[in-house]
C-alpha cells in the first residue's frame, strides 16, 4: 500500500512539474471536446533564451533589426470562457508568419476572438472640456495695453476695483501610458458565413522602442471595405465555401509517417475515419499538400525606425500593400499560407551577433 501512495505522489509531482515548465503557455477554462481538441500544452518552443517576467517592466527595451522580440497571443471563446495564450518571439523587422496548429474548427465558430499583447507602453491623450466658474478683475489691461473697466457685471458696477465671476469652458489634455494590447477580433461571422483567413499586426518602433501595435485593418479606416470581399471587425475575410478547410474525402489514403516541419504524423484513413499519432505540429497531408489550410494565423510586420535609426522594411510586405496594386484575390494570399510556418533560427544566425 505504501508503494501505491508513493506512486500517486510521483504522478502528482510530475504533473506540477509539467505545468510549471509550460507556464508561459496557458490554457484556462473547460477543455474543448469536439471533432478536434486543443491540447493543454498549446505551445511553440523556438529554443530561445528570452524571458519576460513582466510585460510592462520590459517596455523600455530598445531593439535593433533582427533582435528577438516578444508577443503574447490570445484566443478566447466568449461562450465557454475558454482562454488560451502562448508566447512568441518574432524578430524585429522580419516579416513573420505565425500559425497555430489544430485550430481549424475555430474558423466556423462565431464565439472565438483573438488579440495580442506586446512589451511596451503607448501614450494616450485624453481631451476633456468642463464648465466652471472663474473669478476675474473688473479693471485690467486690455489687448492694446490700456486699462479697461467692465461695468456690465453687477459686481463691477458697485466696485470697479473688485472682481466678478464668470462661467467659462476649460479644455484640458492629459497623458497616460497604457499597455499595448490590441482589441479582440472575431474569427468568424455567422451572418456572412465568412472568416478571417489571416490577421496582420503592425508593430510601431520609435528609435528601437515599441510604442504601439495595431491590426492592419484598423490602421487605415475603410481599407477593408475597399480591398476585401468580406470584412469582420474591419479585418479582411473570405467565404468559408471558397476555402478548403480540413477537406477529407471518403476512402482517401494518406501516406504513413509523413514528415511535417520536423515532426512525424502517422495517419490511417478508411471511409472518413482517421487515427492520428500526435505530434508537435499535426498537419494532414494528401498528395503532398497540407489540408489544414484554415488554421488561425497571423502576420507580424514592423514600422518606424530601430535603435540605430534604420527604417523598418517589413511593413512593405504586408498583403494590403500588394492589394493596392494587384488584382489577386485576398483568399489567394491565404491559400499560399498552407505551407508557411514560423521561421525558426538560433542566435548563431543573428546578423547582430559577431
């Protein structure tokens, strides 16, 4: 019996160790029991020694091009209250694609929203106007330097050397620093049966300091309506029927032990039933083409100048830039992301490292 207690204790200890190891990748709320399940790990290991203990405290960090940066990406189900977050380390001024595995089912669920947070503080101005009573002297120097006495106020008629009270409008401007958190955006619209094929985030640098970040669709008012077939929270969307999301025909035979981005997935399919061996990036392959094309994904681009004064170039690669001069459908750009994955390099490849 003592052996059994020790065994259970070791199991519990192991569970806590795993939780602590993955504490930067968080899943809160009920599990998703559907045709697809998001594992509680929900993590991407880039093998980078980059720790952010407090996003606000790291707001003064100065970056130059190709430095590792930090962002925290959130997915939330407004109905079940499921909250997931994971940390990424995009490189400064490098056009990055982030794709989250096993999220295909979200593109047809109107309850899911996404947002992101960056280690910075942005300065927000607040303008206020209030009416208040103020006191003024009855006799004063006017605009041409001549002494003038007001007699149209009761207080001044009886005492020209006294004061009078008048209601005025006072305009004030206050400045406050806020964390850089993008507003939540829906992935799917049930009304139009469309979804956001990809999100684009623009990070603003000011002499190497992150001072703001914005969804590309929010950057220029009306841009989505001019360039895109569908719009969801001002972000470009496509019709679900125009995309092949997790398409899997009956009797399709998928090759076993298919290597996908350095991982192995073993799949056997018979009349629509599949058994998949889990891997860190489980993507189904048919005829060499991934069919998980509708996963939640986002581009990261940079604007402004780095700490060395070099202008950022990656903003010129965002899809909306190409849409200005191209007739290519927005969904065609999304289709090209089927084989995209997060660019991983180690510090040996950092151009800033001798």
